[in-house]
């Protein structure tokens, strides 16, 4: 099911019909309207404006220790998102959004790209129980403004963070995003000045950052195998590897504790898609024996990373066999 779109093409669909990943890769179902009330304050009022977020007042009777109790006892989490251009896959709908807002250096054709969604945060334990929901909204995917929240099953906003613009190599933006838990300060999300290196850092300066394996990825080895088999198999094996094998091979990231600490686990990232839509999924695997605070920091860093991927600008190519990579994949 798809979110209903405004026929004018200038206002994104109301959050009451945001989509929620059902656990299948790239598939979604409609989440009930009463479960989206907490995200109402995060709706962008126009395509070109940043997403306004009203920081909730401290929730009476709720302790920030609930954050640690929620994520600190987990061995891992899974989140799947689908980045749809205008919540559609048709070329006609895509072209209908061109020149709908002011042209910029990052968006010369004035494509309207406001989007939002809510996605299940599931434990990797047996049965994959849903533990919370990740809600993300942006008014302009090229600009990179973000409003994100972690919502508990009782519809209480556990944590939230926001920014007005994404930092890139050619534009400035916010690199520190304060996190609030039940309306009170609780560390911050961080990126580099180029929008890379997603991490969570607590008040003491300690945190966790997913760090790419760089060129030592399984996809790299499959790509080498494809090249070596091109002539011996008249390109048949190469095409089979690129089209059938590589889309299912995840990118690997070590969960490094900062500053200069050891690795505490592994993050796997799957990405598939093309010009119009893209499906992404992360799986966080924590090393046994890791303390609860570090597990929580790793979960927050992973959620920040997948939220930023969801609002990444549209790009060409297919992540199974090439195309422009996300900034996280370029990080070393």
C-alpha cells in the first residue's frame, strides 16, 4: 500500500499514513493512524523548508534508564527501510515533481523530494520481536534536513534528534545533533564535516561509530571474481554474479568504540535499488560480553545511519552491481 499523495504535489502525505517495514526486504504495510500521533510535530510544512521538531517536555514518571534497558539487553537489531521518490515507482509520477521548487546547486531541476516513514526496529532474537519504531521525516532529501524519533509500542517518544541541513563536500550543515530521551538531553549524534562517519557520543565523550571495512568487503571479492570469469565464461558467470549474487551481499562495518577503542560488534548493510526507489536494511550484531551502555550507543549509531540513508538524495545506478554509493560506504 502506498501513502496518499497531495494532488498538488507540494505537500507530502500526512503522517497518519506513514509506512512501516513489515520485516520483508523492501516491503511495507500501513501503520495505524493512532500510532503516528507522536510524529505529527515532525511534518514538513513545505518541500523547501526544514522539518520542524518540537522537543517534548520531560515525560513525568519515565526514566532515561529505559533507553538502556531497551537496547542494553539485546544482542542485535534489524531495521529495513524503503526510500521511494514521492512514494511511487512510476516515471510519470517522478517527472511530475520536477521544477516544483526553487532550483539549487544540489537540486538543479527543483525536484520535490519531501518524504517520511516509520519502520520497525526488531530484535535479532528468535522470532524477531518488534521492540520500537523508527520514524523519520525530511522536507528536502537534497538539503538533508531530518527529524527522527524512536517511538515505543505505547506510542511514547523515547528519543528524538533533528537537523536543518546535511553537511557535504560542497555545502555546510550540522555535524552535531543533540539527542533527547523523554525530552531531556542524552548525548548526541555526530558526522564528519562531509556527512560521513555516523556515530553516537554520550555526555562523557565515549561512543560507537560504524567503520567500513573499506576495500576488504565481500562485494569486492565477488567483483574480482566477476572480472576474472568474464572471458572464460563469455560473460555469463560475470552477469550471474552481478545480477544474482552481489545484491544479496551486505556491506560490512566494524562497530568501533570512540575514542580509539576496540570493536564491539558488526553492522551489515544491504542496499538495492535504482533511480526511483531504493531498499536498505541493516543488521546489528553485538559482541557477547559488551556492557549495556555500549550496546545502547551502538544501536543509536546504527539507527542514525539508517535514518540518514533513508533521506539520502535520489541517485542513479543499482547497488547490486554499481552506482553512486552512499556516503557511509565511502567512509574509511
